[in-house]
């Protein structure tokens, strides 16, 4: 038996290990270079990709009613026009009602939040806590500077220059036009792609894009419901407490709901800090209880029940995605981070399924004892 055993030299083992390391190192370098090139390309065509991305996200919400009207015999163009025009009317109505209240009180919210931070600082550094004032002061001053700069930017108006106003208007018009075409002809895209790519690649692309579309649509629709529920409960609680800024804080909570974890935390903290100034510590404590209860309701009931398995992303992945997107592209990046992460995750799941199918096909069949047959059998 011992004579038939082959002994591999240590040098061969080490050489093979370094060979594998070299191959993987080259692969990592190639992947990093490809990611850099892709990022560079996206940065240079972002002016085109941004309205396309926003139009796709809006289309995931408007596509179901268009499909319903089409199933009732409506022409695609008429169904898309009615739904898009209805969406624009609702959007304009909501903006016309809420914008004067939010824009007129934005500076007051930032100022009150700053004063609330100062009151928190005085409380934690005074009796009975007597905490160190140095680090707390520096941290609060940094937040205060940020709030003040944000208040200045908001109070000066979004349309501070003609070029900015023109750019925003052009983007809005472009997004709406693209949305119309996407909901009008989007149902033709996957069959066309399937025919163009052939039986193999076309089928894979159609399946992946169909899953991504379903995931994004489910996320946007259910996240809207979750954000609306959060805004109504928190805004209603602040209104009952007598806060004069209940409506703008509810609007901020609604839009913050589209940035998972981070948005809910920031909007909730803002509501509590403002309540400290506009009311008192007792009301702020009640507001804090309301915010915590709403976040627990969202995390343990609303999101699991409404989202279901649409996203299937770990909270850590969501948090890192929002952080990375916000640090690189600001508020827009934080908003688009989760849809991008969900898209990538869906693609990876499909690739993993295909790998599992290939492995199961090529794997040897197990014998009756539950183990793969050996060469000696």
C-alpha cells in the first residue's frame, strides 16, 4: 500500500499555491480595472443616465395601471397618456399644497433643530450626567454648521440661478417623456430582446431583467406605502402635541422613508430636536416614543409584511449601500443606492441559480448508501 502512495514535493505544493494566488490577483486587478472604467463611463454620461434611471423608477409604479387598462382593450398610447397625465396632476397638486408650507418653514426647522441640539448639549453636560463637554461640543458644533448651511441653501431657493432652474425643468420634462415611452412600449422590450439575443442569451437576459423589474417595482410601491404610513403617524403625533411644524416634518419623514435606515433615523431625530424647541422636554420625549414606535412598526411589521421577499437584502448591505451612494453622489446616490443594490443582488442570485443547475447536472449520482460511487465500485 505504501509503495503505491505518491508523495508530492513541498516545492510543487508551494508553486501551485503561488500560481493560484497569481491567477486570482490578476483576476482582481482586471475586475477592479473594469469597475473603474465602468464608473468613469457612468460619470461621463450621468446627465443621460440620471433621467433614464428616474424614468425607469417612476415607470415601475405606473406600469401596473397601464397594463390593467391595456388588458381592458385600451390602446397602449391612450392608456400610457391617461396614467402619466393623472400622475402629473396628482404630483402637481401635492406640490402646490405642501411646497408653500415646507419651503416657508425650512429655515425654521433647521434653526429649531440647531437650538434643540444646544439644549441637548446643556442637558448632557449639566446635572446629573456631568459628561465631558469637549467632544460633545465639537460634535454638536459640526452638526450645527451643517444644519445652518443647509438652512441657508434652502432659504435661498432651489432656483438660485437661471441655469439651475433650466436644468431641473429640462430633467423633469425628459423624465416624464421617457416615462411615457417606457410605460407605452415597455411590454415589447423583453420579447424583442429575447428574439434578438436568441434562445440562450436572450432567454437569460429576459429572465434577469424581468426579475429586476419586478423587484424594483415591488420595492418602490411598498416603500411608498411604508413612507406614507410613517409620515401620517409621526405628523399626526406632532400635530396632537401642538407642534407648529408638524406638516413640514411629516413631509420630510415621507421623503426620508425612501432612504432606508438612514432616512428614518435622520427624520426622526429632526422631529425630536424641533419638538424640544417648539414645545418642551415632555413633548419631545413623547415624540421620541412615537418615532421609536413607528420605526419598530416599520422594521418588524410593515417592511417584512409589505416587502416580503421582494428585496431579500440584509440590513447591513442596505446600510452600506446607502452610505456609499450618499458619500459619492449625495442625496441622489442615497436614494438610488438601494435599487442599484437590489438589481445587483438579483443578478447575482440568477447567476448562482445557473451555477447550481450546472453543478447538479454534472455531479455524479449518489448510490443507495448516500455517497458518490468510487472508482473501485
